[in-house]
C-alpha cells in the first residue's frame, strides 16, 4: 500500500513549556540520545514509508539540526525523502487570514499543496508527543482489508501517574473495530483507550475532509471534522497493545524517561526485531568511568565522564559527573557539568547546565526540580 507521512512538530509544545521554550516538541531530548520525533520517523520508515513531510511552526532550529537531510533515517532521497513544510498558511487557506495555525486541522489547511501533490494513496498523520514503537504494516493490512477511510491507532493508557496540560482524545469503538465516538478528556485516574494521534487516512478523503472543514470555519480535527462522519464513513481503530506513553507535562516527561529503566519497557521500545528506533548518529568517544565511579540501574550515553555515583538516572551525551557526587532519580541532558560532591535527586537539567561543587538539589517524582538550559547553579 502506497503512503506518505505527515508529522506535526509543534502541536503539543504547550504541554511542557519548560523544555519547548527554545525547541519544538519534536526535538525534545529523550532516553539518552533520542529526540521525540525519532519515534514518529522510525515508525514510518520501518513500515516502508519513504516520503515524509514535517510541518513546522516556530523554534525549529534544533529540529533542523537534528534531522538534517534525513540520511540517518534513510530519507535523503532524490525522489520522495524528507520534506520540511514551513507554516505558510495564507488568507486562502486559513479560517483567520494571516494567522499561523494553532490546531491540527489548521495545520492541514496550510499544507494542502503537499497533500495534493502526493501520488500516494494514503497519508499517515503523526504527532510527536507519543512514545511507542508501532508496526504500521499491520495497521496498513487492516486498513486495506476494511477499506477504511480512516484508521486511528489507539492504545490503552493508565492515568493517575501525572497531570496533563492538554486534553486527550478518547476513542470508543464497537466489537468490529468501527469507531463510535471521540471525546476530549483529562482524567485523573483509570485506564482509557486513547488515540495515539497516529492516523492512516485515504489521501483523497483527507483532502475532502480538510476542504470541507475550511469552508465551514472548523478548527478541531476530531470533533469538527471526523465526529460528524461516524456512521456514514468507514472509520476504524487499530489497537497497539505494547508500550505506549504520552508526554503531557514535565512530570510526564520525567516519568516516561524513568520507565525506560524497566527492561520490559526498554525492550518494547528499543529491542524490537526489524523495528529499530533511528536517531542522528554522532561520533562521540565512549563514556569514561574512573576508579571512583559507581553506576546502578541507569542509562548513560556516550561521551560522558563519570567519577561519582549514578543511580536510577538517565544521562545524555557529554555529561560530566564529578568525584564524590551522587546523582539519583534524575535526568541530565547533554553537556551538563556536575561538579564535585554534588547531590541531585529527582532533578531534570536542560542542556549545558553547570552545577558547582557542593550543591544539593532535590525535587520529587511528582514534582521534579527543573534547571533551564545554560543555567549556572
């Protein structure tokens, strides 16, 4: 089945403003050496999609630095490959003239030329707030068998771990997998069947959907465009049954990184045969562990120098941990320097933070202590 991909890089920036002040949600670092867009790109590439458009909005310099020409995902191609789609909504394609998009539907209105110029039969839509490794080839097989207009990839998610700064889309379906309803929710507890915001849509159907929504001044993709078509069009779910997490707050970002320390979760994301998660390759030196170093149940990227103790933590590339320092339950982003005799507990540092000797900083699992990029403490 022929398909092109379309990734929304900025849709959920407001969920973790601490980390998206200078970058998009797509380029938020995750799991030692990845960015959140790596999951969306890898899911598409692993399923044979070789033409992917990335819809941008603002703060996309770090995103461009990461994806480059797409060669690390085998998307540096003469035909197809990676396409950057800037926010060029104009008066003829926006409900509000000269206004940048704020919703998924408005973003689609701004990239209609991409959709119409595609020769592929289907479009795969994906956001960048989902952490999952999905076999889209199986979803495509079901999409073809049911002759669906839209197939929404869903997953079960247990609420109560952390707060969400945005509404989540709950999907209801019958025994045959036909969608019976969409609801925007922000629950506090319980397990819900959610849309992963990965959708397989017939290209011509999507174009008609967006044009109709633009003519009516609609803005919400699920509630305005899809919901009225339930019962008359073919809308189905494909249920993803392995690990899935959605990043909806700084606490959620912290929790998802900490879950990577669980071998089962780590395996369902990064050790799936024939479905690797690709990222930008860097030629860094191996991490150096001195005689005083002690590391337990942690993920440590290359290029680090560890002289102290690291427990239940995630260290990104180029981090330095001084002698006598103790790092517990923390996420330390790239090129952070931690001096001697420092104690960190439940701390998230952005890139290039400098923590001087003897500092003691602590948060809590439900409220991690965040240090902004380039800060000296």
